[in-house]
C-alpha cells in the first residue's frame, strides 16, 4: 500500500462530532482510488490525515508502510505529489518557476538547478499540455490552465503517488477529460492515485476502486460497479437518482426531479 | 539572476563603497588618493580609522536590513512588511531612550540597551503570536508587532517628554539613525553577530519561495512550514536588532530595496536575497554619503536621507508597475 488509513478518527477542537469516524482507506500502487461524498463529509480531512497535516484522535495512517508522522516533509514530497483545492500566489511567478518548485524537495538548500531538473520540468509541462505557457505570468492564467500547471508541478516531483483534490472543478470538458486520461496513464505506469471529486460519473469510468464518505463515515467502498448503485448514491447524497449503464458499460447516475419516473426518495 | 544583473549589482556596490570612502565632511576623491598613498597622515587616519569602518558598517547593516525585510515579507506574504513592523523599533527605541535618560555616559550603554529592548520586543511578539500550541500565525504576528510597538512607543514618548532638552535631542537623533559612531570595533561586533543569521536566511531561500505559495502547498512541496516560520521570524528580527544597536532605527531600506530587487531579478529568493543584500548595502552607503556631504559640517540623520531618497524612488517604481 502506498497510502493507508486504518480506523482514522479526527475530531476538530470545538466541533460537536468527529470530522472522520474510524475510516479505513488504502491506495495501492498502480491503482486509481476515487473518493467522493457530499460537501463537508470529510474528504479533505481524510486527505489531510493521510498526508500528516492533521493529527488523528484515533487510528493511524501510513505512507509506503511507514507511519506518516515519521516522514520528514521533504522526503514525503519526493514520494507523494499533491494538488490541493486552493492556492493563491502573492508574488508574480512565471509558470516555469511554479513548476520548478516541484523539484525543490529534490534540491538541497543551495544546490543549483541542474539540466536534468529543467528536463523534468519541461516534460511535466508538455504532459499537462501547458508547455506553451512556460514563460507566462501565473496570475494571468485561466482557472483551468492554473490547475494543469499545478498538476505539472506535482509530476515534476517525480512522485510514486498522486493526491488530487477536485482537480476537474475548474476545467472544461476537454481539459477535464485530458486530465483524467493523463491520470489513468500515470496509474497504468505504476503510480498510486487518490482522486477526490464530485464528478463521480466521470471518475467511475477511470477508477479501480471508489469510496464514498458520508458525515465522516465510510458509507460505501469497492469497485465502481458496486458503488454506483441507485440506493447507495441516493442514500449518501440524500437525493433520488436513476442509474443506467454508460457507453462503456460503467454505471452512470442521473439525479431525478420530483415527478420523474423512478424509485421514490 | 542573470550574469548581467549580477555584474550590474556588483559594480554598483563597488561604486557605492568608493563613493562612501571619497566623500564626506572633509575632502573628496583627491583626499582618498592621498590617504591611500599615505603621504598625508591625517588623510590616512580619516580614511582608515573613520571612513572605511563607517562605509563597511553601513553596507553590512543595509544588507542585513534588506535581507530581513525580504524574508519577513515572504513570511507574512505581504509586501508592506518591514524589519521594524514587528515591534522591534518600539522595543529598541525604548531601550535606547532609557539608556540616554538614565545612563548617558556608560560606554556601549545605548547600543546594549537598544539591543536588549529589541530582544524584549521580539520575545513578547513571538510569545503573543504562537497560537494553538506551536503554530506561528503570520497575521497574529503582524498584529502583535503593531501592538507591542505602539505600547513601547507610548512609554518612550512619555520619557522623552519628561527629559531635559539635550537628552531629548540626543534621543531624537538616535531614533533617526546614523553611522557617526562607527568604529572597527562596532563593525567587528556587528559582523561576527550578523554572519550566522544572514547565512541561515540564505539557506532558507527555497523554503521562502515555497511559503509564497501558501502554507499548505509549501508543506506538500517539502517545507517544514512551522520550523521555517519560526526560523525566519527569529533570525530576521535578531539581525535587525543588531543593526539597530550599532546605527539606530534606519527606516525604508528593508521595505524599498526588496521591492526594487523583485522587479529587477524576480521573486525567487535564491536570486532575490543576494541581490537584496548588495542593493540594500549600496543604498545605505550612498544614503550615508548624502547624510555627511549634503550640508557640512552638519550631519543629517541617515534615516532622514533614506526616506527623502527612498520615497520618490518608491513612488516612481509604483507608477511604473501600475502601467
């Protein structure tokens, strides 16, 4: 397992209930695990727990079998590349400078940037379809371009695992599809990937496993065919849905309007 | 930083140092040559015992203030941060005024007292800003700095108001900063002290870059953010405190030069910090030249010159960046 949480419980100070309640999730090498659930169900808390940014009140997390708190941050950054939900710059950086920071965990305090570092950066830019933006000021990018630049930075870390927190939320159809195809290709090359998303229909077509959180608890987990069922999705999101096969046979759901034919809420 | 930029900054620094040695209350470049040749013992004494340590000290203090400002701006992610914003000037000023009022004749009394005052302010601001266990919150840091500074300034004003006129004038002049009391000894003490904070800030350059992305992204890219924040706050503040002890409160260098250098060499700290060191050092040496030579034999407080020169420069920079 490259990322693993066992019975992870997190309670934020002052909160009435736990943000996460005994959740177990694991991401193996060469697998794409999709994590979904309603707003506030604990998805980002689970990610923060897996990456050692919140200390658990119960249970444990590990990266490559080693307890997360034992990982120095720079070593963890050489293993896991993260694209978090939000990020704002306060100084004007170029796209190339932003992506070059993906090399920092591999550079000492004073080591000069090598030719190989530049090559890895160029490769990551090309793979995310942003090579032509290299010299642009990051603050002038569209939301979708900025997202792809940050994915390129995560790739420049040459990680063994990717964690993406809603990477497609600012992307148009073509660019989201390109990101999903890219992620799947990387997973097929052996990376582990945890993908947090609200776009479950799309994610189901790429996922090896899916897990749904509901109010801090693991509500469903398994291959997409088991999770993408009307009663599961309907119960987790508390809205009736109809499920039918998509063009590739993977179940896809459609939220129902009151009065639509389908199972009652 | 391109090679050309490095050469420009290096040559600029040399020119500033030569100007600092050449101009002053007595004589110009001719006196410098005579001093070097040693034909005139008086000129030589002025050059070696007065101007050389003064110029080098101004350069080192300027470089320190610039580094401190650049690092603190990255820490609080705010271009308005300045080495004194975090309560330091208040603490140092209070220390110095106390020393002037109650121990005016003690050798090194004022520098030592201002240093102690600055340390007190640093400790107090740090203590106030560590929230929820061990987290250092940059926003709270700014607020604590302003609050502690204002409190110290109030006490200082009260003491100054109650002091006799000569002491009042001394305190006022000290607060505006100057290198009139420079000596090889002062330079030695400052250099020995400042080299470690400067090296630590330099070694933190890449972590400062990461901080500019925000705390969480910085952690995902390998920076130990809490450690970095504490290191940067403490080293930058201690560096400034040493500068204050040897030359008083010199404003504007740590605010303006990092800005100008960001425009010149970009915001990445591996280039920015060396550029800021050279630029701030040169700027303060030149400001000190103006302070000495503008209306001899009166010496203007160097803080007055940095503001008089720095403000218009800054205004031009701002206008250019808005276009």
